[in-house]
C-alpha cells in the first residue's frame, strides 16, 4: 500500500480523476459511497504499482523524465486512462521528492 505520507499529496486529485467527486454526498445517500468505493479501490490498485515503481526509480529526477516514465508505467499497469492533470501532478511530486522532506518518507 502507499504510505500515508505519499498518499496525502495525490489522493484527492486521484479520486477526482476516478470520478469519486461525482458520487452523491453521503448526507444525501450513504449507499452511493458503498457502491463507489470498490470501483475506486480497483482503480487505485492499478495506479499504485506504477506510482511506487516510478517513485523508486525516478524520485528527484527532472519532471519530463518522471512524467514519461510514469505514463509508461501506468500504461503497463493498464491504467493509461488517468486524467493527464493527475499524471502531471504525480510526476511533479515524484520529481520534487528529493527536495521535499515529505517526499522522502516512504
């Protein structure tokens, strides 16, 4: 699993890319959450290995190299459908990992 320190930065953007922001709010219909979470979990299970692998190999490297490696890793995992802005944000965080103390935790 992704460590909490790693997940904090990209989880909100990632769940938005998966459509979780379109789920009916819990106050309206709690059953919508139960329906959506298995779908979100399945998507995250595909994305997680690509992010972890890219972070391990490219952490702290230039954004362009990280972005390309992450895009390829996501495609290898069958998760090439991730919103481009989310891929860019994840790549930025991985690229900044060496200079950001939060990125060093893992």
